[in-house]
């Protein structure tokens, strides 16, 4: 039996070496016929720094060859004059349905994750999308939906009454923690938390949530309590989250730092950089727009919102009609409930966030029957077309890194799937964007958000075309669930 086992192990090693040799040898690569070959494109791999003309061979759902010599394939894609990059990973994508996945695919997103608000129950959410998704999907175990469930809040996506206005009893807190913990057991990608939407959560409750995330060694993805430059404001909020992460050891991810910090963006980024320099596992993200978006009935617009956000009624746009609000219409629509766009930031602060190498790119987007914020459809094309090409805030390679590799690295310690995403190398998943750097641009606007981005000619998810020749391709639904191990 021992000799037989040794022979089996030796054969496995030989087979592995042979397989590697086929991928490594240009002569073997030339002889092989690949499922898909992308030829003569400008290949951008942010992990290795590769930026050059290459041919990419795909077998099944993986990249099998990257070569300077020509390759043979069943399907050939001439990428002359185009960039070939890893598919983008959106860590903050509320739109988790077929409508939103279409716009994501046309914007170069191959993986969209709901990590801020999160979901509950987790297993049911994943099961409802298995085999039905155009792109890859995943979620955190959400404090907001768990709290809404336990406290019998009447809201749907965000809380609007009991989970906003009431403090949780000790028994309710225990049940909320148990529900979130169960979601972690089911593979949630972290713990989603939105303290601005649940203002009655005490500092002690928040700390206990961090303790839970620390036990699982997964990040807390948090929308902090207070925005802006007041006291309390973004500095106080960041100090609370940094303290909780330091005390518990939980990894921390601060969502949309641009919309939270506003004019305090330089100070907020300095705080994050300082915490990282002293060993804290903290990351952040931003989107390239000056306006935010949330529900008018939420706790964000509790009394005092004008002073806290440094805006007034006319800085709010009711999404359903496009009208700017007055005090009268604000009160009417707040009782009704629905989304508003919040014009509260400056171009200067957005550019500052986009220029910072610590800041990942994430959309915070959702479209509902075509209505929403332009970031839902155009974040990544805007990054490439406006921030890179027009404003020259960052290089093309740096933009690709912060939209693909950096998000993958944020998750890969506890989600092995992510070790094969965000890269363009042999063995990586064939989640690939092919776009024209000279033409790519967002088309989505505040008045007409449901417009596909332009310039992404081909997008592949697991080796399957979800965008082909600039047009959406829904013949197959190759999206896979992304779960923590």
C-alpha cells in the first residue's frame, strides 16, 4: 500500500510539473488551441507591473497563457490599440439584481459586493442568486438588516422607525449578534455596519460588533456616525472606529471617505495613513462624484441635518422627479420615503480622494427601475475617462490597481477565491476587461442615470463574454458566489 501511495504521489507531481511546463513554454503555448485568445492588446497587470503588448490565452475559466508570440484559439479577439486589464471589483454595490448587474458589466465590473449595508439572512441571499447572475456577487453579514429584523422596523433596504429611534434591549442586542454570527458561519465576507442609519447604537454595542468580526478575522465595513467638519464630525467618527479596531484587532474598512469627510478629506486621509503606519489593518474607498445618495426617510436626515451636512433643502434632488427640494417638499417626501441625491461635496475634495494611493474605487451604487445616482452605472468609466485621461489625476495602471487588485487584496486573507482575481497572470480567473483608453467614458447623468458606459468593448467573467463588441451579452449567466472560507 505504501509503495502504491508513493507511485500515486510521484505521478501527481510529474503531472503538475508537466502542466506548468506547458504554460511556461512558448513552444507549447503556440501548439495549444485555447478557448479564447485576446491578441495584441496592452496587457496591464497591477500585481507584477506588466504593461506591454501581449497575447492572452484562456482555457475554461482561467488564464492559461500570456505570451509575446501568437496564440491559436477557437475564439479570437483582436485587441490592437486596446487595454486588457483585470475585471473591476466593486466592494460597495447595493444594486444586487439583474438590472444592476447589466450596468455593472457595461462599466467593466466583474465582481459586485454588498459590504456596507450587508444582508440577512445570508444563506438565503446567496441561494437566490446562484446560477442567475451575470457577474460575480457576494455580501457581508449586515448589522442594519439584522437590527431591522429583530426590532421589527418597517423599512425595507434601510431602517425608518424602530431601528432608528429606539435603543436595543440587552436581549435584542444578543439576538442581533447571534444573527450576524450565523451569517458569518454561512460565508459572509465581513460585517456590514451603518451607524449613521442606526444612531441609537451605543459605543459599547458598536465595540461588541467589532469583537464579533475579530473572532472571524473578517473586516468591519462601516458607514461612520457623523460626516463633515463639525464636532461631533468625521474626526470623532474615525477616532471611534480606529479605537474599536485597535482594541479588538478587527480589520476595518471605511466606506466612501469622500462623502463622509467633505472639506475634512485631507485630515481623514491623514488619520487613516497614520493608523496604517502604526500597524492597523484599515482601508478606505471613494467614488468620483461630488454628490451622494441615500433615502430621505433615513436617520441621516434627522433634525440638525442641515448643519451636520452643511447643506440646505435646495441641495437635495428628489430622484423620482429630478426636482430640487424646498422645506415643504422635504417634509412631504420624508413622510413618503424614497431616495434623494445630496450635492454636498466639492470637485477639489473628490480629486484629492482619487489621487490618494490608499483609496480604493467603489461605486456605492444602486438603480431601481432605471432611477438612481450616475455612480451606479458609470463609476469605473468615469475613473478611466475623466480622472485618468482628462484630469490626469492618476495613471492608467494605478487606476486599474485600485479598481481590481486592491479590492481583491482586501478580501483574500479569508476568501481564497480573491487570490485569483484582480490580476492578469497565468492561473488567474479570466475576469477580464478590454477597453479603449482613448474613448472610455461614463454616459450616466444625475438626470438620466440609466445609461451604459462607453468604451468597454469586451468583458469576460470566468472566461465567458458578458459584453461582446460593446454590447451586453446575457446568453449565459456565469456569475459565481464569492464567500469567505
